[in-house]
């Protein structure tokens, strides 16, 4: 028969495992792009409440790329929120490597000149560690790096690029408040 002294380490270990899985579940929830915006926030910025939230995940090689399509009644007012998240078993930060390749000028100099002019990233201040708008008046997305994770927000609606940037920025600020970046000291300003 086992004594309490022999059983106690197993009880403690079980409690630690349970507590650890509860923390991971909370962190995963705060890394779920479908949980980063409320219906009220989307309605306030886009003028319509999402009728559906459609999650998806795309293979990205060195990181997880999860996305949520906040589908409104009028499709053109919908919002897309995506996250680039490091893989648990990776020694490198896939999202940071992707970020460097996309947004650091010295890494982009080899791109074709026509592509450079068309989609030149535009730096935006006051979001995360670093932020860029990429696109034209009809399509575009706001990319925000915070810690080892990047957030991408794309909004439908008016083709006025300044308005799209303003609306994407507002939604990004809401999303960054809920985003768990794994204890990063950097926070959005």
C-alpha cells in the first residue's frame, strides 16, 4: 500500500500539468484571431456587425498563419485578421524572419522595380514594435509586429486609402489589447 508521502509527488505533478494546460488554453485563446475583435468593435469601425467568423489556417513553413474572416452582411465591409505565430518546436522565429524579408529595405532590394513602386510598404508609427501599411486603395493590409508575433488587419469598404488605414489601425489597436505575445515587453503605444 502506498503512503501519502509516495502519492503526494504525483498529485503535485498532476496539479502542475493541469495548471500549465489551463494557461496554454488561455494563451491559445488570446492567439485566436477570431477572439481578437468583438462584434461591437467591428460594427463601430465598419458600420456592420459580423454575421459570421470564419477561421482558417494556412501553411506558412516556419510559422503558423491563422486567420479569421469577420464576414458582414455586405461582403465589402468584411474584415480579415491574421496572426503569424512561431512554431513551438522552432529555435528560430519564423514570423520575425518573414517580417525582415518583407519590410527591411536591404532584404527587399532584389525585388523587381515595378513591384517595389506598386506595393511599397509605408511605415506607421505608434503600433506594436513596428508597423507597415502595404497595398493600394483597393487592396491593402496593416501589418504590426509585436514580440515574436505579427498581426495583419485588412478592411473592406471605401477605396479611400487614408480611410482604410485609419479603420485598420483602429481595429489593430483593439486586437493588440487582447493579443498574447508570450510575455513580450513591447506593447502597443
